[in-house]
């Protein structure tokens, strides 16, 4: 069990102390960076998210042939990638979940999980079954 596991965190007295459900949006994190480190001029999208996307692409390329070894043409899967950011704001991939939690335990997740599911179906199904 690692530090980001929500089922472990929720038992802590400090769970939700800083943000609801220990979840924060990218824009809220950018505001935190701006107010806490104004002299550093961090750009979350350019300096952190961009690296997270690069890591994600490298993992997908490295493991592509293992994801669907039978090459089923009507198969798609949603993966959850867990990252941690160190004190120098460098992201590290902790794990990849083949069955990510889609719980809507916070207002942020209430907003993004339904959109994630909709987009997953659009990418995975609309090409095979175009909407009317």
C-alpha cells in the first residue's frame, strides 16, 4: 500500500484537512505554486504536467505489445497512472492501475470522472459505433 491510496488515507485524522477528499485540481495547484513560490515562477502545465505526459507516453510505448497481446480489434481499456511530485517538483510514476478507482468522493472527482468516462467511450466506441 502506498501513500496515495485513498482507501488508506481516508482513515487518517488529517484526511481532507487541506482540500476536500485530498484532491486538488491543476488550476488550484497552480494557485498554490503562485502564492507559495512566487519568486520561482513555476508553470504547472509546462514544468510538471508536460513531464507527466512524457512519462505516460514512454510507458505506453514500452508496454504497448503487452497491453493487448491477442490484438483484438474491439478492445479498449482505461488505465490510471499514479504520480508523486518531489520537493523540487519533479514527477515520478508510482504505479499504473489497470482498474483505476472511479469513485466520486469529492467535488473535483464529481466533475472529472463523468467526463473521463464519456471521453473514454468516445475514443473506444465511437469509431466502431458512430453516434447518430
